[in-house]
């Protein structure tokens, strides 16, 4: 488990899992928490049960049907469904996203009364999932903290013109998050793009980053390195 290095207020708990400590085999070895990637459903169920027991979770995580978009669900008002971010004010309600190169982002209010999580791959970032999540928190952004969890690092994330244009075409400032590589390709910095989006949304206190799921094969799943593969979870909740 990775415990976020951020000044979360008392009463807010959060973790990111790594790939170790489960029952899955082959490309899913061993703590795969994704039920949609082709793994044995019994192994996924056992892994999720182990996660709940290890972290002493107060409830089953609100697993989302992630679609690489910008929809945000307030789980206090509607059940989990097709979305890429969720928020809650209810103690004991566990929020989660699954990733294997995309960027998980945690949000918490400075008083610990509201928490959120977002799945931010390049498509979600380009669609505005982070400003949408900040807005759904319903608080002044200056009252929010953010933490950036394990994602593919810029040295490993080569993208083409589609990705470059999706960001730089609408915001020239995003160019600093791309380093030119071979012809027609760039190295994209998901962490930098997320910080840019959070800053534009008014969030000033941003922590984390610096992981690389692609290069650290002992610790992380990476869809770009080896597909199919498992998924890690990033979770946050208010302690009841």
C-alpha cells in the first residue's frame, strides 16, 4: 500500500494499492482489483475482500464503470455508475478508482468534511474531469487539497499528435507538459497536465506525483507495458 504524502486533515483516510499481495496469476499477478480485464472473477473477489480486510474499510468501495470521460457522481445522491470521478460527504463511504497508467487524483477539503477521487487518463484530462470534480466538491477550490497517485511517467509516455493537439490546441500553456521526441511524437507529462488543470480550477495545494507505473514493474501494473494486466485501486473515505 502507498499512503499519500499530503497533509490530509484528521478523519480522512486514503491509500493506493500496488500489485503485490493478492491471489491472481499470470498477467494479473497478484493483487488485481479490476473486474473488467479478463481475470478470474473468483480471484478478483478474493482480492477485493483482502483489500477490505487489510484496510478495515467501513464499506465496500463505490466501484465506478470508468469510461475516460468527465462525469462526476456524488454518491450521496446517486449510486455508482458510468463515471470517472466521485465525491461524498458521508463518513464511511469509500470512494475508489482503478488505474494501470492513468492518473488517480484524490481530493479532500481542508476540514475533512468532503472527499473525492478522479480517474484522469489523457482523455479524461482533456475532457475536463479534474475541474468537473473540483466543481462537484461544492467548495471554494482554495479549501481543497489534491494528491496525485501512481501513473505512467513522462519519460515512458510517448504520444502522437492526437494527444498533443487535444491539450495544446485549446491551451498553449500545456505545451510545457510535452517534450518533443521522434517525428510526430512527444513525451507527455500526465502529472504536469493534472497540475495545470487543478491550478486553472483554483486548487493551490497539490501533492504527490513522481511515480512511473511503466518502469516499476515489480510494484505496479502498466497497460502500456503489458496488456492485458491488472488494475490498482486508489481509495479515500471519511473515517466514521
